[in-house]
């Protein structure tokens, strides 16, 4: 199955290809970021507009904010919706 055939994001495993030395390696792992529509659904908001109204208050600012390209890290969203007192590890630190 080619990487272009899979279009799922969030906590779903998504194949992606990385090349640092010209040697391509394919990894399958959780997609670490989400667009506004996916982030809204991830945190349980009914609309993107409702999510965006709470960004900067209840939800974090996007980690990538370049023109129309706005991306939220799943780890940031997890911390925003986690119950009080829970200590979630940052999965990025494990890799």
C-alpha cells in the first residue's frame, strides 16, 4: 500500500517517507499534528468555529501558524483536554 493511499490523521497510524541522506525510509506512526477541522473534532467541538473561538483560552495556539497553514500538535491538545491533576508524558520525548 502506498503512502499516498492513506488519508487518515489524528492518532491513527499514517505512513510517511523521510529522507536525510538520499536513502528513503518509510515510517508508520501517529500523525503528530492536526489542522483546525481535525483538532476541533479531536477535542470534541461540534464546529471549527467553536474550536477557534476557544483557541488561546481553553485550547493552545497552533504550533505552526504560517498564513493559511495552521497546525496543532496532538500532545498540546491532549494536555488541554486532560483532567485536572493528570500528568501526561510528552510522546515526542520518547523518540
